[in-house]
């Protein structure tokens, strides 16, 4: 009886210590990445190459999703707004929803599953096939050569993708609202221009997407670097990247929104 | 420390967690020679290479490379030393996102300021030495196992190292590729004047090309000598290993209960 109780306690203790240890390890990894970022800017070509892989190749999914989300917003928004006779505010509604919330959040979630999982799998497999060790044995630091360029590529790509998402989304709302349903075009654009504030709405959206970019890329890189070098290990790490970074994006969004749009 | 030895391993012990892997190993690798470290799978051979490369620290004893104690070097000194070491990994460990050419050029581009034209000539030189000058534009995924190993070899000698370490260079190769790699190891060693350490369990190929052999079993050196001495050796472990016999000091059966007792027949 006593044995079982202490066993359970010990289990809890172990889990807690492991968890704290892992957070510490992840933080150290993150700081090391920042610290060793020199090469990502001195040889910007390395970062550009990674921007192509995580940013440019994510464009299609971002643009298509943005278009659909914008169109749905147009339909739903019109339904609700016309009940109050203010369907001309459709443009405002679509633009604000996208720049403040959906643009940064949805594109970050898509980025996590499209680019984040790819980063984790790539680094995990580089580790499993001893490419990371080989680099270390060649006296080349894999954190500055492999990890840091991917990190900065993610941080740079994320706000651009979010902006693209919002822009295409607004166009989707326009297609449905103005072209299909027939909301007045002048009102749609002019009200949007009048109501959307650069600092309050657009800048805050950009800040959000930069924060999400840091979170998603850092999680993806850490999971890949920390993955056990086996097929199973890499697959678990890829799943964890998508789950953890999606949750992180949603949680960070709540915190950021609370600070940015309070009153 | 003798000046003639490039690598000296003095009384080194190492274990993962509480499981000891190496128990008081002593070894000397003379300059300019090809030395093989042989033993069964999981006997700690690869751990020895990791100790020499400074990836892990010995729990006891020291590894000296060119007179320097590896585990006492700081990071910068260690990296400086590694630039003079080449390592061939078990399955090549080529960078899968780069072509054959870029793989071989990698260290030159990272560590030197050589103009691209010079790098091109050097890379072609190295690739020619392993017979793959024509394969420079292929990606690693397009190479056969033997070709990948040869590219990795060209990459390992890219910066003209003083020491080349081979981790199971023969694993999983067909007989022709195996002969090619074996010959290359010998030829590169003699042509470049380097020192080579070959970790392997392939007896027949390696006894033909090496100058000296260490046999490792269960964390200790059980025998060492020239290939000829090893072939003649009467030591049971060496005899079993060299001749590939099924039972001997390394038992066929994993330790367990008496067979008869296990079947419920009493002692047979």
C-alpha cells in the first residue's frame, strides 16, 4: 500500500521534473539559435533558400484558404448585417475580421501544418541519417548552419503569408458581397478605408503574425532536433509539432488580443 | 606519448547510463597506417570513434590526437582539430538536399575563402579519385549504396585531413563495391599520407587492406596484431571471429535457463 502510494508520487515527481527539464532544454535551444544567427544574415542566401521552402511553397494553400475564408465571411456577414439594414458595412466587417484575427491565426495554423511539419520531419531525418553528426564532425555548427536560417525564414515568411491571406480574403469577401450579392461597391470600399486603422488593426495583425511565426518555427525546429533518430521518433515529433504549435498559436492569440484590443 | 602515434587511447572507460561499453582500453594508432578495430555488433567500436572525434567524453582515461587530449579541448580548439579529421559514416550521411558536387564542396565553402573556380577543380579532383567525376550533378537519392559511400569518401578527404575514420565502411555493400571501397581506403591512405582507422566487422575485406588489427569484445581488447598474426591466432575469440563460426566464446544461445528445464524435462 505504502509502496504504491510513494510509487504514484514518484511518478508525478518524475513527470514534473521531466517537463521542467524539457522546457529548460527548449529554452536553451531557442536562445542558442538566436545567439548563433549571425550566419543567417551574413549569408542571407541560406535564409532565402529556406524562405522559398517554407514561405513560397506555402503560398498556394494560403491563397486558396484565404479566398475561401473571405468568401464565407462575405456570405455570413451579409446574412447578419442585412438584418440590421447595414449590409454596406460588409467591407468593414470582412477587413477587420481578417486583419485582426483570421489572417494571422488561420495562416499560422496552416503554416504549422504545411511548413512546420516539413521542418520537423526534415531535421529529424537529417539527424536519423547522421547528417547532423556529420556536420558536427566537419567542425560546422548545425545550429547556426541548419537551424538558424530556417528559424529566420519562418519569422520572415509568416507575416508576409498572413498579409497575403488577408488581402486575398478581402477580395473573396468582395467577390461574394459586391459581385454576387450586389452590395454597393463604393460603400464597400470607402467604409472599409474609413474604418480600418493602420496602427490599431493592421500593425497589430502584423505583430501577431510575427509572434506566431517565432512560436511555430521554434517549436518545429526544436521537435525535429530533439526527435529520437528513428522512424517512429520522427513521426511522433511531426505530430507534436502540429499539435503543440497550433495550441500555442491559439493561446498566444488570446493573450495578444487581450493586450491589443482592450477598450 | 610517442611521436610516431597519431592517436593514443590510454586506459579509456566509457558507459551509457550505467551500462559499461568500454573498460580500460589502450590503443595506439601509428601515423601513416591503416588500423582496423574489429568486433561484434554493439561491442563499443563506434563509441571509440566518437571518443576520438570528441563527440563524447571518456569517464576515465584520455584520448590523445596529435598530442592533444581531446576531452580537454574547448569548443573552438575541438572544431579546429575536427577540420583535420575526415569521417565516413556508416551509410554515408550525405546531405540529401545537395548534389554530389555540393556535398564534396561543402566544407571548402564553409571553411575556406577559395574562389569558386578553385573549389570546382578541387572537387573534381576528389571525385575523380573515387571514380565519380561524371556523377557530380546527381542527387544523393539517385546514387546506389556503393556510390554514396564513395561520394562520402570524397567528402571526407575534401580538406586533406590527417586522420580519416571509417565507421563500418563495408556494411550493406555488394562484393564489387566492397572491393572498390576497400581498395580506395588503402590507396587514399598511401597517396595522401594520412592515417586511417577502420571500424568494421567485415573480416575478409579488412584483413586484406589493413596494417594492424585490434579485436574488441565486451569492452576490452582481446587481441591485436598484424593481419597475418590474426589469421594464425589460436585465441578462441579471434578464431571464431575470423572464421565466422557459429558457436565459441561468443555463444549462439542468449543466456537463459537450461533447455531441458525450460521444456519441463528436468536436466538433459
